[in-house]
């Protein structure tokens, strides 16, 4: 048990931390609603545009190279949301053939470097400060396509928003133009060669945008939950330290009274 001064300093420190986490929770709560609205529109456009893969039953062709894109951000203080994406990516790579890796965000990059350092071809930073835009996704997609990274299919791993308190890491698949043309249901579509190539590039950028926006909504929700738990823990620690401080103070006062009474009795 520390002295009264030490307990008082620790008590004040935890109170200040509780005020900070409470403010961060309020900020995250404000951002969650805005992020969810952007996520809903991105999810609708993403699932609709990628519906051609499901309608044509597209599958990768044999011998094609797969690219793995890890979608996260640069921000922390949001629980294990970044580690869940890294773990899901490592699991998907283990289940399939190894391939080049592109990381969106510094948090997942530091985790992927530990296990797949030699596979990382590109990484992007300055992600997660605000709601991602389609222009940013197009820039990332264009950089990947023009960087010289050789791949045919792309698997984008991101945090899928389930509810205000739940998320799950999962993939979005982007197939090559040859795989799309070879699919059994493609004959139902009448698409020119150049249009199909451009449309597939648009799907690639749109899927990156979808993953970034939905991952951002999951991150804000997880951050709010993390700050709420931190505020609750700080409050519990303040209550325990207050009891300890009062007991220590009472013991010190009692000891001083005993000394005074003993001295008075001796006189």
C-alpha cells in the first residue's frame, strides 16, 4: 500500500484518463453514424456492381496468380480490429497459393511484416483519418495496376460490419477478365472487349472503396466500444482507489490520535 500522496497522484491520473477516454468515446459515437451512412451506400454499389461474378458463377482459372490486399488504417485504440484482418489474410493465404500482398494502412502492415515480409509489394499510409473517398480508392487501384505487380485475381480482406458491437474479417474477390469471359453464365451478357476490360478495372476500384468504407465504419464502432470499456474500467479503478485512500487516511488519523492520547496519558 502506497502513501497518501502516491495514492492521490494515481487517483488524479486515472480520473484524467477517464475524462480523455470519455471524450474520445463521444467523438467516436459522432463519427459512427456518419461512417455507417457512407458504408450503406458503398455496400449497395459494391454488391450490385460485383453481382456479375455471382450471376456468371466466375471462378479463378487454373494457374492464375492471386493478389492479397489487406484493408485497414493507420489509427489505433480500437481493440483487435487490425489484428483480425491480418489473421484472416494469413489464413486465406495458407488455404490458397501464396502471392503478392498489398497493405492499405500502417497498422496491419506492421503485423503482416512479421509473417509475410517477402510477399509485401506495396503499402499505403495516411488512411483512416476520415471517411475514405472513391477518389482515394481509384488512386490506390491505379497505383496497384501500374506498379508492375503481376497478378490475375485479387482478394481484398477487410472488416465486414455486422452490428454496432460486432464485425468479422472477410474477403471480396475480384477476378480476371479471362476468368469472367470463361465463366459458364457469361454468354448471357453482350459486352464488348474494351468495355469489359474497363468495367473489370472499375470493379477493382469499387471493391477497394467498399472495403475501405466498411472497414472504417467497423473501426469507428470498435473504437467507441473500446473507449466505453476504458471509461468504465477507469471509473472502477477510481472507486477502488478512493476506498483505499479513505482507509489509509483513516488509519493515519487513528495512528496520530493514538500517539496524542498516549502522550497525554503519560503526562
